C-alpha cells in the first residue's frame, strides 16, 4: 500500500497479535486493488464495562482514487471465546474485499 495501515483501538487493549492479523488482512486487499491510498482500521468494544455479551466492532475505511471511499463494518457479540475478535476482523476484511472487487469491476467498465 502507498500509505501505512492506521489501526486504532477503542475500549480494547492494544495487541501485537491483533496488529499483525490486521496488517496481514490489509496486505491481502492489494490483490483486489493495487491503488489504495488509505486504509484505517478501528477495533472497538464500546460497552466494555459489562462482563459478558459485549460487542466487538471493526470498521475499515479505504480510499481509492479518484475519490472513492469504501467502508466495511462488522459487529459480533463477545461470548467469551478467544477467537471472537479475530472473527470480526476477518469478516470485516471479507466485506471490504467484496466492495473492492465490485469497485474495480466498475472502474474497468468505465
């Protein structure tokens, strides 16, 4: 990517494992679109005061020239499973991949 991936945590402890997972998934986006200008990822748990049933939310904002802004957002309940956050991240990037494929197909037709 031309610019680094910006990862922001809100209500979730910063983790090197999560950072690495997000960076791997973001690098994969280049397969679908090689001219991404910006990729911002927000990992949050808005209601972290509860013990169970908290939502993990992952939002990905990608900018592709000329002026296309794509957003993918996924939410999932924290059921105590260790993999809940990585599943939400994976699902959000899958959604972004579909959006990028669609955009690239549209740009090729124009």
